[in-house]
C-alpha cells in the first residue's frame, strides 16, 4: 500500500508541475534587413519548437511582398510600373499594410508618407553607400511633385493604381510592425498566450513573463554617444505593442547645421522641431511603428494631441532643449506604464 501511495504522490507532483511550472522558448534570426527575437512562455511539458519553421516561413512571405531590395517582390514590381491605367493586383499582406498606411497618412495629416524614399535618397540617407549632402531647393521641389501617398488608389478588390506614373512606395517604416503583428497572430493561433515578439526594435507583448510579471521594454537613451543598450526609460507592456523612433543615430552635419534622416513629407527637408525620440504604445505594432515615425515629424504638441485622441494609444515624446537637456512630454496615460527605475 505504501508503494502505491508514493506512486500516487509522485504523479500528483508531476501534474502540479505541469500546471504551474513555466519555461521560456527563444527564437532568433534575421529578417527585413534586421534581426528578430521571440520569447514564448510555455508549461514544462508543452513543446513550442514547431513554431520556429512556421515563423520563418511567415516572415519570408512578408519580406517577399514588401522588400524593396528584392527586384521581384510585389513592391518592387509596383514601383517599376509606369502605367496609370493598369490595375496592380496584390496579396492580402500587401493590401492590409496599404490600408493601414492610408489610415496613418490620414490621421497624421500626411506626417506619415510611404512615398518619400526618393527624397531620402536625395539627401544620401537611402542606403549605406549614399553620400550625405544638402540638395538644392530645385532638386527637392522636383521630387516633391512625384511624392504623396494620396497619389495611389487602393481598392478593396485587392489592387492598386497609380495616379502619377513616377510614384513609388517604401513601407519600411511599418512593414516590421506588420511582421510583428503577424508573428503574434501565428503564435496565438497555436494556442500560446504569453509571449514577446521583437523585430528591429518594434515589439508586441502578450500575457506575462514566466515569472508572472509584466513584460518590460526599454527605450534607448536618445543620444548619438549612448550605447545601444543604454536605457533612458522603461515601460511595462501587457497585451500591447510598442515602437520607438529617433533622429540621434542617422544624421550628418554641414555648415554647422545638423540634418537628420527624418524628413517632413510636406517640405522635403529634415525636421527641425528638436524632437529626438518618440515612443508609442498601441493595440497593434503596425500602428505603433507608423505613429512613432509620424510623431517625429508632427512635433510634441500635435503628437500628444493625436495620441490622446486615439483609443488605447499612448506616447512619450522627448525634446532636446538648446542647452542639451531632455524634456519629456507624455500622453494622458503613458506614465502609469512607466517603470519607476530602469535598473
């Protein structure tokens, strides 16, 4: 009898361990010209390893659709098209991103615009081989005529049409966010509730860490001299997405002036509103990703006003004063997510 009692006790221990114990499965790799890191929390007897191949395939699908570095991608073929009559049919991924892009363009009054890559190239920010220089006003004005997201028709029937044959797209500022959302959806479909997905610094958190606490995400110190892992602020993240944009890594100086890679779509010139970093918390990563870029252009007053109008959306906008000090501007609820000590 004692033997059977011991066996029963051991089986009960195993059941309790299976129900309460947690482990963390990690996935990492390269995609969209950057890296990704994924953490999935499971029970000790749950296997999440089968997710790896599914995640890789899903990211490859998205990259084949929206990578401007692949000549045969959907976006590259659309950019090469010169007709204003042709209907360019696209995948569901491309369509969903374009619908989100149109929404971002509308709510930000054009501060987000996926057609300004020619201007970015003109300033020398387009790739690692680009030579930074201050263009002539005539060069900027000439390219401005061939930009503007409203020069593209987006049909719910699944196709795009150009209003201007010279218009081109670059969705890099929201494609990573879309990738994060799609990987999160894939993990949820496979019945995992607690996870963190990060692609190129854009993040989506679901549930809790294996210790039962909220996921924690750091905001980089907005200074060109800061290390990439130096934390300025940290936030608790639960069932939300998070993205940060800044002008302190990519810029050049000429004639005692500093020019960042963040361009104002309305003027074609780098913004000069002293905003050095914007962080956005939103229901989806594609929204957080796009807004983080747009608020760099909008400035802190318009940016805070917009975030306060949007449901479940918060932001932190950091402005650098003339003396070099940082001033933080928060939307209504952002501070309640802030970790009091980043250490």
